[in-house]
């Protein structure tokens, strides 16, 4: 049986305990994973400290960023390995992993390497009371050792989204990927070796959250900052855990995202865009729309068209190029999603399509598939309309005015993303600017420019990453004031 090891100080290392890595498509065992204990967390943090104080810390920006370009090249050289590992761990369709996850991982390294080289810094010239004047300018320094904790839904994409800017700014990292998807973080260690990234700069610890590698990492006094993507309630636990050591935190958390579809939209484009926004990656993207508000005039025809899209999806083996709907990540997550399907019934929803588990008549019946599901008819106060489900499911509700649509979309404790579908450009701007979220798309969804700010309001996060915002989080700015 394959064993996925921790990667500490440039070496792959085993440990005393192991846990299972399961293929969500059929429930079979992919590998055993080494769980890092607190001594290994300590070793990794110490190795990361030595790396920032050693060769890595001394490299000039030109050499550092050229090695990050080499990491991108090394990912591309191992493209098929990364795709296969990601597909096996997550159950996502191979077409998605090849088009999105792995290319984005390489892009993350290139974009942040280039950005840090180009980034300017503030400077101010001021007059002093005696007329001598002063020049203020800032220099960028690494924070030191950054703890990176990531989820299972876009494992490599989200991990590199944090690792790339952290390394570009000269930090070292200790990463704790999700226990559900350990493979690609470990493969990335091989790419780091190929690219000449010195030992200790990139360390991988496998394990769980509380009482395991995740918590040990957040509590470690040698970690200078924590960047985390995952559930809002985990963010709250991490916040408590780091409080006594006062570390900078960046949180990208959950969502209950809304889409607003106006009657003047391009109907076909809106249906197709919403079908992606609800069902992509089996609804397991933090940006997915679980609440769809449709202007009453087109409500029935829109629901009917979205239903046809849902029923046209092809749930299949993740390695089949034709598959566009994979399983959910785990038996436990499927139970959570199915509990919301049952709750929707109890709350009085009308089931437009789905609501259950597909039957295949082969080994996929031991996997964690659910049907793509559309509900209507729930009150806005229903738990299914309020709580993040994180599956291939949405509730569609009608609205009569722009004001009402904005109020319904904003009536949530989350604030990650929204999408607006309209042919009226003025309305697009007007409504977008009223959304209480980190990102609003107009007539599109999940179109990402890595230079833009990314993050959430409310329960959806703290801070922004992306472009200069990442560089600012992963560095310490030192202002220098010179009396002239
Ligand atoms: P999760 O919070 O359960 O786990 C995320 C990571 O945190 C895992 O590595 C886990 O082991 C670790 N962890 C759990 N408890 C911990 C603790 N007490 N201390 C330290 N580490 C701990 O999230 P998940 O189920 O893996 O991912 C799904 C969630 O992530 C959804 O809520 C989704 O919306 C959110 N998400 C947000 C974004 C974003 O950019 N805002 C992106 C993707 C996913």
C-alpha cells in the first residue's frame, strides 16, 4: 500500500500513526497517510525558521523569483501526475482538474513571482517644521514562517494560492493540507526539489485539525502568521488558538452566495452560467451559488431551463472525460448534504429535480455521489436558505423589484460572492455596488484575475489576498524616515 509521508526539512518522513486516504468515487483505499505528531510539527517549524535565516533568506529577489518560475515549470512537467492525484483524492472530473486546478497552480507561482518583482512601495516627501524636510519610504521584509492550512475542495489550487505569494515575499511555509486530500501537497514537494527550492522552505504536515497537526501548527510559537481557507467555524477555532501569540491571520471562509437573474438577461447565457455556478465541482466551490433569485416574469421558464441543465449533467467516473459531475468528498460530507435534502423536505420545499442518491449498479454505488438538486418554495428564513450546504444544490426564489432582490441577496451572515445577470449595464453596476460581498460577477461567474482582491465579508473571511493584497499580507512593511 502506498504511504503518503510528511515532508520536513527537505526529506520525506514517516511517523508513528497513519490514516486512510479514500477515493470518493468508489470508497476504495488510495493510500495510508502519515499523521504528523507534535514533535514533527516542531521539527518542521524549526526547519522553516532555519531556511528563512539561511540560504533562502539571503537569496536576492531575481534568483528567488526565478526559482518560483521553475516550480511552475516543474508542476507542468508532472502535469499528469498532479491531475491523477487530484482526481483520485477529490473525485472531481478529470476535465476540471486538467482545465482549472493544475494550470492554476502553475499560474499562481508565475503571477506572484512576477508581481513581487514589479511591486512598488509608497514613499512620501514631507516638510518638517524647521523646513528641512523628510523622506519616508517603505521596504518589504518577509514575515518569517507562515502556517498554511487548506481545505479539500480545490486542494492544489488553494494551497499554491497561498504558498506562492508567501515564498515570493521571502517567507518559508509549513503547510497542513486537508486530511481528505493529502496527495498533491506532497507531490508539490517533489516539484520544489526539482526547482532548487532550498530545504526547509516548503514543509508539509499531514493530519487533522483539533488535537492534531492543524491545531499544533496554529499554537506553535515559532509560526509568525497563519493563512487559512476553510469553514467559518474552523476559522473561529483557529482565531482562539492563535490569540495568545497575536499572529497576523488571513481567513478565506464559507459562503451562502446569491445570484440575481433579471428578466432582461441573456437567458441562455444566464442558465448556462448558473448551471456552472451551482453544480461545478459538485457544488463544492466556496463561490458556488446556493441561492438563486429570479425576476418573477421569467421565474417558471428559468427554473425549467435550469432543471434541464441539472438533468443533463453526466455523473460518472472522475477519470472519464465525459463526466461533468463527480461524487462529494466523503461519506461524512455526503451525510451532511443529504441531511439538508431531508431538511428541505421537512421545511416544505418543492423538489424541482434530484433530492436523492443516484444508482449506478457498479462500484460507484460505494462512492459518495448525490443527485444535483433544485428546490423552490422555501421561505427566506428556512435553514436550507440560510446555511452553507456545500453540495450540488440551490434554492430558486422569485422577486418583483430590484430593491427586493438586493435585500434578499444581502440577507445573510456570509458575504463571499454574488453574481448578477442583466443586459442593463447601469443596473449591473448599481446592483453590484450594493452587494455586501468580497466579489461580484456581472454576467459571468468564477472569472478570476489573480491580481484582484479576493476575500469575504462577514462570516466569509478576514482580509484580502490576491495581487498586492497577498504581498501585503505575506510581508512586513518597514517604514524608514530620513531627515533631509
Ligand atoms: P474545514 O474548516 O473543515 O478544514 C479546513 C482545514 O482546516 C483542514 O486542513 C482541516 O484539517 C483544518 N482544521 C480543522 N480544524 C482545525 C483546527 N481546529 N485548527 C487547525 N486546523 C484545523 O473546511 P473543509 O471542509 O476542508 O472545506 C470546506 C469549507 O471551506 C467550506 O466552508 C468552504 O466554503 C470553505 N472554502 C472557502 C474558500 C474561500 O476562498 N473563501 C475556498 C474554499 C473553501
